[in-house]
């Protein structure tokens, strides 16, 4: 027999604001271990629980042991408990509680209910839909004094820096079909992804009216480690998130716009941070097989009786691709472990290793597809999915090590210190124009425009932040001080390759780049009035660039010279940011934000002793946020919407002749978005969003406030819509409980403007998935592009010559595209192992 003691008293009062305690919603009693010794008297294990902002028990520590057998049983039980989270005002917060769990001899009677109104309650028994607290009188008197609960830190996630600052828990929306962790970015409004390079090439990101390329205008981080690669041969700021294992992504923070002082380099259109964690304990093994011989194997393990911060994951992917020259293979591993190194200090170690190789079909001329001139079998589908140049694709490796030390301080303060090392190597080959650009030696035919871009780099850095936990006039006034020190040592190179054999025949650039980025920021939150909160701060960034140009000419007007040259440059930028939050009602908030952001210079474009120019962005937005949650509701509904305007001092647009983005001068944007998410317990999760953006190159001499006038920028869709939905339930089949799930994803993309006043066709895509689970087995089926649309994932409009080196080049621009995947099926079999009494999803 068992007796459980779970004490939940009121939180310790703080000087900042009143706090409501967590409320148990699921607290199954402990089970006597099968290998437990015979008891003559009750045995208690004192646990310290960390109850996070979602009401989950994120960490369990043994404060007073009763032996390994009982300790394990008590910890395993506590990790299954669920709560309505503690709250300060209407914001959920993390708390810690010391809880005794008691095991009693089998002869002891069942505990009797507490008389109504007497004292605090511990322990629970489960009814049909609610949990009824119970505790015997003797246990109440004996156990209550040993309990303590304390508030730890401010609410998490922190208050948004703007309406467009989204802390997105993946939750049930992980059920929606997705190819990689990159697709999780679609959960933010106004985000579209495209890929012309194949499975393993970084996604082109469209966000907030920006064509952010593969990362030039979006700052990417993984558990605090920066992912953008400086002076990358394929594009400054290149950031590949394909290596991240989706099963290990717990949440994303997507900040659209430069409104948080913690945002650094490349935070022009915004920033994206992946937070890893594994809530499900035990071993989960998943194997998939689908169309075009796609194979996927994932293994993730969370050690039982430990928090979600401890995990190991392995992911293997391989397939032929949905058309010729699209085969791919990649493998990655991730691991994280967290140690307690003091009463209030934790050390978290994280590492990942990844390698990939992929082929690419690149882009094709639409006229050649329509006329059936592609080097594939006749037929509309064969021609649509064909290719011009088979020597396209790439390969890459990435290795990351990170150590993070977190310390909680008195009065809610916190100190975080992180060190990281990133090793990266990549080679990619593209051909956008065929035989248009090469100028061969006299008497020889053009050798082709295939471009090889190579990058090898090492990044080392430190990142830290400090919050002293200050109070003023009886209210918390969070002050945060932070810094970043980052050093990159990279080799970046681009060459032209022969059409036959792929040997390089000329070097476009070859640079050894060393960049040091030192940044610091201070942010402060003030609440001068009960209905008004001000948040903001200042960020300072400095860059020192050192470039060894190894592709200089061997002679000039003064005679012979060494074909190398050293260049050094320095840059400095200060960016203030401010947000005003007005609480119109307890649930309705009006936020207005403004800020400056910056993108550092590509070192390859600098001159010696130059004061390095930055691309500066000035941004502002205003909008409303409304949320209905808590107060006993079983559902959660959040709605947001805003208008925004931005101006960039130096923007970049894709240039097909170089295969990279090139400067085009200042740009401006005007836009709006709306998004809503509805959740119902663990059954229903639906999110929908719509966004509109108008991006232009301003007319020379026009006033800066006329953000709607000018030449329309190419490739940026004006309208974007997205729907993600998941429904879970359970039923009984032959007396056995079976869990089921249905999920749907839908993307609607409006026409994209192309160069020379052309527009692409709109795109409507539907993805669906279904799964069923019985005990520790689960079978799922997903379908992407459910309606089998023939869509163009990327579209361009320019001059090319793919007919051969001896064909006359046409000077007439025509449409080029990279084909999107057709309808794709995937079946998945999953095993959940090492779990005890886990409920169906």
C-alpha cells in the first residue's frame, strides 16, 4: 500500500507582487517498488520539485534520501505530476517546492479525507475529471512543517519585446508534417521558406517583408550558440538549421524586428532562437519510409528521473529525392547533460555533430520545360522535375560544443555564463545561367557558369548576462546586463568549374578572414504606472576585420607583385530599442515598439583602414495582444495583430550572375500581421496567421516617411497565410485503449513580384498526418502536398543560356524555377521504451 504526501502552501510573499500558488491537476500516487524491502514503519523521501511555467515538473532533486530504491520510485512519480502553474499577476512563473513522499507498510489503512476547510492539503487521489486532495490527520500534523515553496526568478518566458516577439512552445503542433526543424519557423506569422539547393542546403527565409536569403537578415541561435556564418562564400550570414533534430526542439523564440537589446548582428528582420529539451523520458525510436525511397531513423533518449534538459538524440536521413539529381544523405547527433554544482547553480553541457551530402537539380528555364527540350523523358512531369546541369549539389559538416553555467541569485537575480566552439565546413555548387558569363580564351568554347563556393571556419566565443533582481517602489524593475565576445577564423572562396569534369578554371575570390565581434547591452523594465510598462535599452557592437586577399593579380601598372594583400577595417554601431506596453484591460494589451538594428559588412567587400559600413535598419510597430487563459479555463486563446514599418540603409537582392546577394541601396517596408492560437487541454491545438507586406526601393529624393512609394522589390510575396492544427483523442478497441491523432498544415502564398514586372503564380499547399498508438507502439502516416500541386518553390526572371557552349545566347529574360516536391507519402513506426504508466497522447 502507499501513502503520498504532496504539500502545496501559498508561495512565500515577495516585495514585488502577489503570487498565486500552483494547483495540482494530475498527481498520481507513488507505487511501492517491486524490489523494495519489507517495511515496519513509514519511509519518506524529501524531494525538491521545480515546477516550470507550463505546470510541468522540470526537475526533481532528492533532499533527504530513503535509499536508492525509494528515491527512484519517488522521483519517477513526481515527474508525472502536472500542475496549473504558479502566477505572479497573470504571468506564469517557475517555483520550487520541498515535498515529502511517504511509503507506508502494506498493513497501514488508507488515508482518510481532510475535513473541509482544515489546513493545507497534500497527496491526491484521482477522480473521473478532477483531483481530490486527501490527507490523514496524523500525516497532516507530521508532514506539514517539512514543506517549503519559493519563487525562483521572473516569469518565463519573459514579457514580449514587441507584438511580433513570439515565444512559441511547439507542443501538439509537432504532429503537423514537417521535413526538418527549419519548418518550425512557419509557426510565426509572415514567414515563408524556399529552397533551390536540395535537402541539406539552408532555407531561403522570407519574413516581415524581407528576402532574408539564407540568414543575411535574421540572427539565428541554438541554445544561445550563434549559427550565422560571417563572410560565407554563399552569402554573408549564411545559417543552416537543417542539422537540428526536430524531436529535440522544445520551443522557439522568433522576434520579428530589432526590438530586444539582446539581439545582435544580422538581427535586421528579426531573430530566431531554438531552445532544446525533451519532455518525454525514456527511449523513443522512430523509423520512417516513404515516397522516392526516403528513409529516416531517429533515436532520442531522456534519462528517466531527470529533467528535460538531459537528452541524447540521433537522426539519420537518406533518399533518392523527388526527381533526378536530388539524392541526399545526412546524419546528426545531439546530446546535453545538466549538472548541479551548487545549491543554486547548474552547469549545462551541449554538443552536436552533423555531416551531409546532397545533389541539386538547381533551376531550369520555363521555356525549355514547356517546349520539352529538357534532357529527360518526354512528358509533363518528367520535364517539370528535370535539370540542366548535373554537377550541382554540396556537402557540409558542423560540430558544436557549448558549456553554460546558470546561477540563481537572491531577490530573483540570475547570472548566466556560456562558452562555445563551432567548427564548420561546406562546399556548394550552383549554375544559374548555363554558359552566359564565361569569357573563354580565344578560340575556345565557353566552359560553363557552374560556381563552386567553399567555406571553412572556426568560431569561438563567450556570452553572458546578469540580472541583479532589483526592486523600486515595491515593484520589480528587472535590469539585465549582457555581453558577447566572438572570434571567427574562416576561409571563404568561390571558383568557376568546367561543364565537363567539374575542374576549376578560375578563382572569383579567395579570402582568409578573421573577425572579432564584441557586443554589450543593457536593458531595463520600468512600471511607473499600474497600467504602463516601459522596456528598452541600448546595444553596442564593435567589429575588427582582418582579411588576407589571396586572389590579387600577379602584376599591375608598376610591374610584378605578390598576388596577396592584407586588409583591416573597424566598425562600431549603437542601437537603442524601446517598447511601451499599455494594459487596456486585464486581458488586452497595446504595445508600441521602435528600434535600430544592423547587419555587419561582408569582409570581402571592405577596403584597407575603412570605417566599416553597416546596413542599418530603423523599425517601428504598434499593435494589440489579447489572451484568455487561466481562471479555471480548460482552454487557452491568444490573439495578436500589428502594423509595422522599416527602412534599411543598404539592402541586398539575389544576383544570378554571381549566385549571391548583391547590394541594391536603401529599401523600405510597410506591413501588418494577425495571428491566433487556441489550445484545449491536451486535445486540440490550432494556430492560424496571415501577413501582408509591401517592400520597395525608394525613389531617389523622396521623403523617408513615404514608405509605400518606390519600385517594388522582387521575390517578396505580398500575402502569406498559414494554418497548423492538431487534434488528439483516445478510443477503446476490443477493450484496449488506443490513442489517435489527426493533424493538418496549410500554406497560402500570394504572387511574388519578379524582375521586369513579372509575377509568380500563387501557391496553396496542404499537408496531413494521422497516427494511432497502442501501449508502447505507434503507427503514423503523413502526406505532404496532399493535392499533388505542381508548384515552383523558387522563381526568378533573368537571361540565361543552357542550350550549350556553341548556342547563341538570347538576351531575352525568361522565367526560371526550382520545382517543389510533388505529393509525398511517409509511413512511420515508433516505439516508446523505458516508460512506466505513461498515458496515451
